[in-house]
């Protein structure tokens, strides 16, 4: 039996073309870079229905299925939203203004905080009550933040180079957004290797990036691990970004087998190029006790289930462990509402390769796990062992575990929850913290301490942390501190339209209750049930209209968009 020889000619041609184009991209003036993004937006919209249909077909449902709303949100809308975020910042710079608005940066507790969302009047209208604040690393001053922002366009451009983006297979926009980041934030041209799971997106991306492809600034290639390995070691590739698992990272950097263990111990990587990564983890959703109403329990149950079951749980940022107070009388009420939501959702399959085996491992560890819907949704309502598979491994499928921690007061419970999240759960990509507004007001110091103490790259307060992936203005990556020898959830941040340096985390906030119920909690907001909720009845129409609006804002489009959103 003979082994086949890998044909690398197409890969080599792609890299060679990019090497020729790298200098011209670096020399492309800001007005032309802006114009390229402006012309990209209508191409996204023109191909959006086809992109969504391709994703829906691959996942086993029709493009008009309610589930297809996720394909719109994680595909065309995420792409136009991120492109629009870059455009907002680049237009400010082109007009001679600072990237950051006056008053956006302040200092508190020995670090600079940067308000990055909402950034425009449309943001304030369409996601009313949502906000995002970037926390820089301790010791960073407001002056440093302003001076260092957008260095690519303010006297500190990167060197011409070729970046390899190893695409993700789960969410359509990930690969495209990583390409935008490499081009516009780091100044490199890009060879993007499609993930075999969603390689069907390649023709759609080639159309979206047609101008960049024509000018040798972007190339798309196919292949699996062998092709990826060839590209990572290619002499024409200067940097690498990967979205995947820690195992993928380690195989690239250290190899496999006993030799890989020795290389890691001695810090002798196979690939020593600049390497950024987003590698997932086990994400917690922490529920703080409070004076919840019946409607609060129902709404937050929908929120929690959405943060788990979006894309069948095939998200690096899916809430895998629900952390609740053991002694709170609301815990069982919340779990019963979660059961109701799980049971009512329409059926779908866990399509991602290996999901069946991972869910089988959960069932083997928990023979009495509760099953809902078509039997594919698992709930383990009381995990007690920290060696449990739901605690130690990213399941990347539709299974949710519940951990009950002690604490008769908010302060005591959050102390235990923070210790568990930081020191037991693997990974530091994102976490979600749910807290009633009345509790937040009465426990301000406790809540501020908790937010500061949670070591996650994105922390969502009453907002699924996955929203941070979508907004464009918000840096996306793991909490700093990982190394290539202990990679965790990865190294570096992407997206980051303001091109901030010294980022530690992003703190998202959203209304605890939708309009108009927020009035009862003294947290008024115009936002109805968010379209990323799996229970939103009109999400498909809403996100399609939102995509078209974001690509080309017009007041004339608002009535139809609002009508759909309110019916959701």
C-alpha cells in the first residue's frame, strides 16, 4: 500500500500571488481602503440569501426555517456589521478626527475604560439599552489608549506580509471577519484555508471579496490537516490565525506524539511565527439570586437556552455550565422554565462532526440526564463532580450542565461562582452574568468586584457573551495570560474596529427585561426580545431586514424592521 503525495501546487500559487500583492496592499491609501469596504457591503447583501441557503442545507433545514435566522445573524449580518464598524472608525480617521469620540475613554481603579458601543445613532436606536466597554490592562492610562489606537493608520503601519487564516467550520462569518481583521487592523494580505465542514461557503466568500482576490490581496484554498500543515510552515506565510480547539493549535505548534510532549516541555515549536488564536473553552452562565418575577424567570430561561442551543451548541462561546445558587428558592423555578423552553423548541440535529460521540460521552457519564424535544437536547440538572465531562471538556453540542454553589448572600455566592469559573472551568473566552437590576443597585460594590475578578475576554452582564463576537467594535479573544505552551482559549484579539491596544476584556451590558417590562425594573429600554433568542418568532425576517439596513442605513427601512422586531 502506497501513501498519496500531497499536491501543494495550488497552495503554493496562492501564497506566491499574495507575496506579490502584499506591498500594494500596504501602499493602498486610506480613501481607497474605505471605498473597497463600501463596495463590499452590497456584494454581501446580494449574495446573502444564497449564503444562508447553503448553510441551512448543510445543517439539515430549509432556508425559510426559523433556525435559518441563526445563519443570517452569524453570516451576512455579522459580516456587514463588522464591515460597518471598520468603516465608522476609518471615516473618522480620514476626516482628521481621533478614532475614539471625546468622552469615550475614562480612568478607573488604575486602568482605562473605553466605551466602544453604541458608536452611532443607529446603534442606539436598533440595540437600545445594549452597551460595550473595553477594559484595558491595569496601569494603562487614557492618554496611552488614545495615542495607541488605530496605529495602522496613525504612523505605525504593520510591515507588508502574508497571513494564514485557518477558517472555522461552525459559524459562517468567522473566516470572513478574520480576513477583515488581518487586512484592516494588521495590514496583511490573507490566504484563507476553508474548513472542510463549511467549505461550501468558499464561492460565496470569493464573491464578497472579489476585488481583493482580483488584486492579489486575498486567496481562498481548500483542504484538511495536511494542507493546513503545509501552509503553516510555508516560507511565504508570515503570521497565522486559527479558530478551533486547543488540540488544533498544539498539533500545529508542537506536532503529535511523544516528540510533541518533549518539544512543548523544552519550548521548541515546529512553527515559531506570530500566531494568534481563538480556541473556545467551557463557558459559564452565572445566575445571581434576586427578586425575580414569573415573567423574569420565563425570559431568562429563554436567554439561557438561547446561549446554549444557538447553532445546536456548536459555538466556542456556548454556555455549557449554568452556575446557580444552591439555596435560592428561584433556582428550581428557573430550571423548570428552562425545561419548558427546551421541550418546546422545534427539532434539529447536531450536525457538527463528532457531536454524536461527545453527546454519547455525556449520556454515559449521566445515564439519567434529562432529554428534550427530539431527544437530542440534554440537561444535567445537578453536577457535583469537578471531573465531570461537562466541566472538563468543551462538548460543542446541545448539552447543558447545572452546578449549584453555596451562598446565602449575593456576595458569598458570587465569591464561590468566581472561584469556580476562574479556577475550575477550562478556558477564558467568555462568560455570562445574569443579575436583576434591583440586585445590581443594592449590591453595586459586590457586582463591580465580580466583573473585575472574572478572567474572561468577554463578560456579558444580562447579555450572552456571544453577542461580543457580532458587534465589530468589541475585541474578541481570550483573557490575556495564555502562552503557546499553555494555550487555553488562545492568544490575541480580533475584530476590534477601534484597533485598541492593551485590551484585557470587554464588558457587555443589556436590559434584564425587554420593552416595555424594563420600566418595572427602572431599566427603561426600547429593545424587545432579542432576535438571537431561539424563541423569537420573527427572527428570520428581522435579521434579514437588519442585514439590509446595516449595509445601507435608511430611515425608510425602519418601519418594516421595527414591525418585525416587535412581533418577535
